[in-house]
């Protein structure tokens, strides 16, 4: 027997551009801050949390099991089990789904799920020649032998490298893949800039009226997301140069792309019975979810074009039935391509159109930021809160991911 699983609270750090306000804060400390903020804001006894399911994409080899280490750094008891997931940009929802299943099947009554990214503190890498030379030198006993193994290395070998942004399977970055997508789907520059502008305008409004700030546990004097640009305009966005295709056909700019971001986000999930017993009103219930993987040649970030129709079709729903849609904005072009796939039908039947008034009503990743593994929990928490405010019945989450994967999640309320 499957039990209903509720999202009862969410909390996160502010999201900030990498190598700025949080550049000296490690990912594990961002994680602990989000978890402790959730425990405090939701007034949860830490001893009642038996499992923490936590996502991360850029893994620090010195701290590979960040889920467990977050337990140690936070106010959770050391007896709380920590689990770590790495699943590209859907790592946070992968953590949520695993926790959902444990609660739905009765193994747990409650837990915390979420994720983190510190793009300011990514591990540095060396060339394969440098790594091989260092391994060979380490195997030598005499100092002279060690030195000889290092001779012949060039400056390019010695200088450290940041983790690559190219897809290992294709050699292209996500931005380059998205350029291919917008050309295939005939999505122009103006449409992409309009999506970016709307994201900033709505995130700015939701910051000013307190909806976004209510989700945030202030950190180091920062109490709001620092990436939001309320003063941007179509004119300003139009002046930016394309960054992934420098030819005249390029359309994707930094302004229509989600930035590298530092931040962490967490959600508290409970069985319906436990939530009711504790006098907690669920913000929303997780009705169902759909994970997909597609061929990168079909469009690296086109997974939502498959995941969302499959999910809604399983429940006899169309987009007209959905009150609020939260769609991760990797790029404005990615949003536009998948909206077109839903409307026209692509690898699945058409499911209708999304009224812009119901899409990303508080902005999304272009304006708020995209700490890869934190995005799923950020979106889930924001959507559940907004559904409760509006007494909405259905909310939809759509997130694309590197590796040509995606997730769709359906939230519901009793109205």
C-alpha cells in the first residue's frame, strides 16, 4: 500500500553568483546551513529526521559523501543516515524521489531531501600527462628518479584546470547543444530574451513582496538572491553578444542563460499521517513523477518534451488542468523549445499550451540562479508554497538535465 507523501516545508540559502559572496563557504557548509534553516523554520525536532537524501553534481574527491558529512556539520543527530546522489541537474529531485518512495512504502515517516553546489570551490584538475607523471614519480624511490619523471612537462600540463563543461559523450557544452535546439525549433533571439526578462521581473517582484525571501535562511548578511536584476530590460539584453555560437546565427547570450551559482536548498517531506498528527498542514502532496533519458542527438535538453506528456497522460491531464508550472530555465531557448514540443507534440502527443501567467510566477533559474543539485528542491519548495498561497490543485515541475535526461513531477493539493 502506497501512502501519500507531503511536502510540509522548504528552506534554502540565498543563491549568489559563483566566486562572489559565498566564495569562501564550502559546499558542505552551505548544505548544513540550508538543513539547519529548515529545522528551525519548520520547528522540527532533529531527532525525528532519520534520513537525509542529498544531491551534488561537482563532487569534491576529498568529501565524496556530502550527504553524510552534512549530517555531521548540521544539527541533525549523528544517527541520521545520509545518502548522496549525483544525477546532473536533477540530482535534487532524484533525492526527493528516493525519499518519497521510502516514506510511501512505510520505511520512513519523514526526512529531508535537497542538494547543493558551490561553483566557487570546484576541485582543480590536471592534464592526463601531468597525472601520469605524478603517479610515476610517486612510484620512484630516489629523488633523482622522481625528478626525471617530471621532466618534459609543459606549462599547459602544470597549470590546473577547472572541471569541464562539455558533455563527455558529445564534446559540446550545454549552451552549444541549446544553440542547435533553437535552430531546429526556429526559436529567435527575441523570444529567448523575453523569457529572461520575465524571469528577472517576476523574481524581483517576489523578492520585494517577500515570497522568495520567506524561503531563505540568511547567510553572512545576505538575505535575498543576488543574481536577480530588476533593472534589466529587453534593450539591455539585446546588446549582449552570443556566447556559444559567435557566428551571425548565434542567439544565446549570458543574459538568457542560467549563471554558475552557489547555494543549497532543502525540503521536509512527511507521510500524510505524520504531518496530520503533528498538526502540520501539507503545502502539497507528491502525486507522481517521471524520469526520462533521450538521445542527445534529439536535443540534449529536450527531455521535458517527453517527461511531461508521459506524466500528465498517465493521469488523464493536460496543461489546461495545471494551475502552476515551474520550469527550470537552463536557457531561455530551452524553455521555448520544450514549450513548443508540448504544444505541437513531439515524441509524445501534444498536451496544450502554458498560459504565461501560470509559468514560473516567481521567476526561475535565469534570474534566481542554478546551483545544479539544489535547483530541484528550490523549485519544489517554491511551487508548494505558492500552491498553498493560491489554494491551487495541481502544480507541475519540469527540469532538464545534462546527459539528455529530465524529470517531471506532479504536485497536488486537496481543494
